[in-house]
C-alpha cells in the first residue's frame, strides 16, 4: 500500500497528467482553429460556452499581458498558457513546486476573472484546469509544510 507521501505523489502525478492532457487538447484546439477559423471543438457547447473562442482570444496566450508588452508577433506572446509539471523528492523541489503552484493559482485567478468579466464565456477546459491547479496547490502546500516541520523537528 502507498503511504501518505506515496498517495500524495500519486495524486500529484495524476493531476499533472490530467493537466498535460488538457493542455495538449487546448493546443490542438488552438492549432485547428488557426488552420480553419470555422473549426468548433467538442468543448464548444454554445455561444457563451466556447473554449475555441477563449483559446483564440488574446487572453489565450501569455495571460493576455505579454502581447501588450512584447507585441503580437513576439514568440513569447504566442506561447499558449499551460501547466508546469514536476515531482522530485526533497525540500528544494517542494519549495519549487509550491512556487510554481502559487504562480499557476495566481494565473488561474487572473484568467478566471478574464473569462467571467472580460470574455463573458464559460470554458470547460479552462475551468477544469483552474480546479486542477487548485488541487495541485493544496497538495504542494501540504508537502512543503510537512517537510518544513521535519526540518525544524
């Protein structure tokens, strides 16, 4: 059986795999739509429930902020939003995972606000990604706190 640490690592790996799968699907939707503007993805359920519209918007790349600074044709501005993966044991890794989880959670909050108040859209892939980022943040926070307690004990 898996111990507490093993179960958390398995959960983290499952969340990362799910995030990677969602990111690959989002990339597929972006590219398919770029080739054919009439393309509609399976996650497009109606006018206000369209991941294609969200991914094709300026907010679908670089959090919508990089384009403002670097310009639309900049390679960094055209990089899609996506997850950061990793699971290696150790305190430094725990701190790095917590840092990337915090950054992902902040990006998710920003993009959720854009989705709700800027695009007025509901994107199933986006919302699922935000939830995955939240679960990863919780797991990585628990891991970091546990390793800090061991260090001070």
